[in-house]
C-alpha cells in the first residue's frame, strides 16, 4: 500500500497517526471529539482506544482535544449595552 503522505511531509497528511500503537489517525480523534463532544483524554480513550498503548501520544491527543473541543463548543453569549 502506498503512503498517503504528500511531498510536503506528514503535516498535510490526513492519515497521520495520533496514536501509533493502535493505528488511530488524527482525523479519527478529531471526528470523535467533535461529534461525541469529548473533553478529556479518558473520554477519548474509552470511546476510541487512542492512548491506551504506550502512552507516548498523550500529549498529542490532549492537544487535539483542546484544539477541537474549543472549536466545537457553542460560542459564548455576549451582552452589549
């Protein structure tokens, strides 16, 4: 099978792994966070298994959760007088 990565490196690759041990991609993590409303690494691990192996990916997973949980939450309500 040919690698889906581009000549720009894996930064643009939609199939880059967020959890190498279990073969879970960043896209799968982002989808779980945004569709299931996950907010913690424990919730992510329970739903997807990501982070349940060697734990080397925990920092990366937390970053993905933080970035995408923020963008999927409702906008704050502002009061303007």
